[in-house]
C-alpha cells in the first residue's frame, strides 16, 4: 500500500512538472477583423475636416425671359463646384456603383448630370468617371459611377477630391405648355419654385 501511495505521489509531481515547464518559444493568437465599408457624401470643393462632411452646395435652375421679344426662354444652371466622395471596401471580387435618383422632373425640362474622373487624391479601384445621365419625364434614375472596387476604393478628402459633378438643363418648348397648365398661379411676372431632391446611393453591382 505504501508503495502504491509513493508511486501516485511521484506521478502527480511529474505531471505537474511537465505542465509547468516553459521553453524558449511560445505562441499567441491574433484575430484580425476587417469590416466591409460603404460610405458616401456629396460635398463642396473644400477639403473635408472634422467628424461630419459639409453639405453639398445647392443647384439653381432658372428659366428667365430672353433679351429679345419672340426669342426662346433662357435656361441658366448655377451651382458651386460639387464633388462625389466615397470610401468603399468590398470583398470576394465584388464591385459597387453609385446610383442617382431624382425625386421629380418638371414637365418641359431635361436635367443632365455628369460625373468626371477623380483626381490624384483617389486611392485604390475608384469607379470610372466620364458618365453623363439625362433625366426627363419618368426617367428619374440611373447609374452615375460604376466599377468601384473590388477591394479598397476611396476618392480622398482633400481640396477638389472626388468625382466632379456638373448639372445642365434644357427645355422642351412644346412640353412647357403643359407645365404652364400644371403650375399654380404665381401672379403676373412672379416666379414659381419647384424643389427637386437628388439621392446618391453606393450599392453592389449586380
């Protein structure tokens, strides 16, 4: 019995020694988590600073009287420099695009939106620029920037970074007759305003 106890005690001591024994190498695990990113903003030309991107400048489209009686109305589009900026990180070889949707287009109008190429501030697989979309009647949405990614794509936040956006507009003189019937009476020689919302969305390409 005594021998058995001695053997058990020695076995326990040896197992404790093995478990406690260190060597000249050891390991540690590190878990790397990379989240997919989809972040978009429409801004002015200034560099983005702080925690919130400044709002994009507004766009004004004005239809005014011509210099000469009998001439066509003048259409003027006015807006400060505007840029589309985004950060996108997409996996598995998948790409993204920026879609654009207008809330409405008044009868008699067509509005075109062009997205130029991003400048040297851009990093990674930024989308192709040079797209011009025309919105008229029921045609209210389209793909403005395509082929973003895969992997990382970011336009930068520096001065004039991003895809420059340019708006133009034209009128259909025949369709303006319908517009004249639909708008509320603003009084003789008074202006009537219509507010349009343009929505930009960063989504997966199908």
